[in-house]
């Protein structure tokens, strides 16, 4: 077990690199199962979730190698269409292999996925959609036995909620299915567009990604390709928020910020100056931030739930009162206890959290309970007076590649140590 030790109170000043998006890399790795030739993913982040996805690919019979930030996958000889519970439990996004295996083999056996405990995240939407495409599903003691005895076929599907995972599973199952699939109320996140771009390079016929209706015309086979993963907008916003909470001046390298346009205005409302170029985003923070009156998490292009905890940490030191409303997950305020322990004033009632900005945070021993909540505690520690210890950082390692090194490069006093 490891922990991060932070000596806070230092305004960040420097450059921070940005790698590919975790939320793109995982469905792209699953999509490589559909290709009869080698696929190469560039700009792939080195994360524990990515390593878990590679282990799943290897288990199915793929040859999967990773050198620096490039992953190569050969899926020409799939020998297993079942994924053991131990591998499924390593990450929530493991469920995306359901659509990929069905698309490739027409049958699979998987278990319910693991990952952060953010409240109920049922996969019924996934199963209902796949059922309309000819998949028969038998549930037995946490195991899903899926088959399409007559083959996968296109269908008209309307999601009750624009679920990212369900959208990805339908896309992966539909690209090799017979006929056309029309997916209504689809997720519109940039990562959906990244998956569609990859599949089109491999020969898939997809249109409408980034909009609420996606059309997929099944093809007989997919080839390999070389694809560069889009920058991680959530990690990028985390590092910009690190500059904001410390009153610093930072340069985020490797992105134009286009995919962050639904959040950057919030930082500007708080008093930050933001400038963008083709390959970088610059942030200069004021001496003290202003509170942002109300933030409601919504499906894209609304304010992302993955940034809620991170922005809440920033607002703990802003002048005034900020109100957060979490509309995606029921249990995404688990970071609040840690922030309160550091001196924040936060009152939670159901899906609403009211943050009254304080003059100062204080170092404390806290524990990450999930990926983004853990990042929020790190940001609070960067701004706090004294020393902060963040334990259970395996949650953070799921979504941030060597976070301490990135922050240290901008002047933070932070180190990783044995717990």
C-alpha cells in the first residue's frame, strides 16, 4: 500500500503534460477484439485500469504488448469468450467487453463488473439494448451467460438514459451485426466520438456520433489501424483546477481545450484567466477565487459528474457559497468527509451539497474512497497549510498516470511513499 504526502500552500507554476483519456482507452482496447489485424493505440495512458484491460485481452487469446504509451493488439486468434470474475472485478469499465465479445464470437460469459463504489450503476440498459439485437441472456449468481443463436442483427434502440457504457456496448456489438442499428438517446461524450473514429478507421460504417442518434450499418469484417487516443479531458481539468486552487499559473500541454469547453467557463467565472492555443491551455488564478453559485451534473454536454468532486475541492477556498447538485450517481459525495476533516464547510442533503468557502484548509490524514474523490483530496492538500497524507491511492492510480510527478513538475511538494 502507498500514500501521497503533500506539503501544501505552494502556488503551482509550470508545465503539466497530458496523456490519452482513460475513458477512451478502455473501450478502444475492447474494440480491438473485433479486428482481424493488428491494431495500434498511441498516446495510451499507463494506468492500472489500462493494465487490467490488457490482462482481459490476453486472457481471451490476444497478443497484447505495451511500450511506453503505445499498445499493440493482435486479436486474430480468440480462444476464450469468457472473462473470469477476478478480471471483471478489477474495473467498472470491464462491462464494455460484453459488446465486443458478442460482436466477435456471438457468445460470451462475463460477471458483473467492479470499480469505484459510487452507488447503483445497473447494467440493465446494456442488457435490454443487446436483447433487441438478438442476444439471449441468462443470469446466474452474478454471472451473465450471453448468446445470439441466430446471430446479431440490427435494431431500433432507445436508451432510457444516455449511458456512456450502454452506448459503447451497442456500438461494439452492432458494427459486425447484420443490418442497420439506430441508437436513439445515445451518449454524446467526446470519448464516444473517439471510439467511432477508431471503428471507422477499421472499416465500420457509423454516423451521428456526438449527437443523440447514432446509426451503424453492420459490415462483414474489420481491419486493423493505428489510432491516437484523444487527450484526457478529466485529467486535464484536474490539473487546471490544481493551478486554480493554489492560486498558481500553469500550462497544460497536449490539448487545445476544445473538449473542456463545458467546464472552462466555470473556472473563468471563479476568476481565472484562461488562454488557449492549438496545443496548450494556460491558466492564471487570482489571489482568491470567487464562488460559483450552482453546478448541476448532467450528461454531456452538461457539467460532467467526473469533475464534481474536483471542482468542489476548488470551491472550498472560494469567496462565497457554491451549491452542487449531483444528478448522475447517488453516492458521489464520499470525498466530503475528507474535505471537512481538512477544514472545509460543506453541508450535504440528498443530492445537494452546499459549500461555504473558508479562508484556509489544514493538512490532515485522509483516504481516497474513489478515483475522482481521491484527486479532490490531493488538490485540497496542495492548497492546505501543513502536511496532508492521502491514503488508498490505488483509486487515484486507476485514472491518473503518476499524478505526483505531473504536479511536482509544476512546483508541488508531493511524494509517493509506502504506507
